[in-house]
C-alpha cells in the first residue's frame, strides 16, 4: 500500500485533517493534525486514526502503524 493512499484514507476519515505518512515496508508512521482531536486524550486520538485504516490493518496491507496526532495548536507548538 502506497503512503499517498494511506494519507488519503486518513484524511477522508477525519474531518478537516492533514496527514503526513512515511513507510518502511509495511510499517507506517503518520502525523495527523486536526481540530477534531480537541479535548481528546492521546489514546482517543489514536483510536480515531486507527478506525480509518482498520480494514487495511486487518487485511495485512498495513503491518504496523505509528500515530502522532495533534490539534492544530499543538502542532504549531512542535
């Protein structure tokens, strides 16, 4: 699965988000920035992202996914 495809799936599944995706084989790392994460715990943010790609994880197309999720203001501080 191409990184651009993973990016598009995440961005389609979370309102008003921007995603950056890198890959090393079937292991992906993503940074997702969206105000939909406002007030949510780190675990809740990660669950939102996992929900968008879960079928691809279950099928084995995505072997592993590391998620860094931020609100727009949190991302601006990075």
